[in-house]
């Protein structure tokens, strides 16, 4: 993937779909430029990403906060990797997994990632 400069997505810039950004049958990588002091932040209600069967999502250097329907949902057969990141103040009002809600037969790997005040 191509490293992105620091950014913040919040307010009107948030994705309006119920599933957040859908990742279907593909490989998607989002990497924040590790040489910058600022962070790459997604601070939106609802859901940030849904990883569908056969898809792979990799995030690096991200802060994901404010989700109300789980920040990341990984459906059966989906794969999610996250490195050097933070989940902050995410909830899932429909059940467990405010930061990450993983279905059976999905794969999740979180390396050097902090989880703060998620429900």
C-alpha cells in the first residue's frame, strides 16, 4: 500500500452507509505515513469498515474512534490485520465487540495495537 499523510475523517466527511466502507472480495491496505508526528484518525459514528467473505483489510498507524455499531466488523471468511494503531471509545449497541466484531470463520490479527474505553 501507499503511505498516506496524516488525516482526520469526522463529521460531514464520515461515510453515510450502514456498513461504513465495505471491503468486498479484494485486498485493501491503508497505511498512515509512519514518519509524521500527527495521526490518521477516523472519528465517526456508525461503523468504520465491514470486511466481507474473501476480502482482506490491513490498517497500519490508524486511530479508530467513535463508532456506535462496532469500528470493524469481520464477516465469516473475511480477514483483518491491524498494526501500530489505536481503538478508542467505540461501542456496539447491538452486542459485543465495540472495537472489532468478528464472526465465526473470520481471521483477525492485532499487533502493537491499543484498545481504550471500547464497549
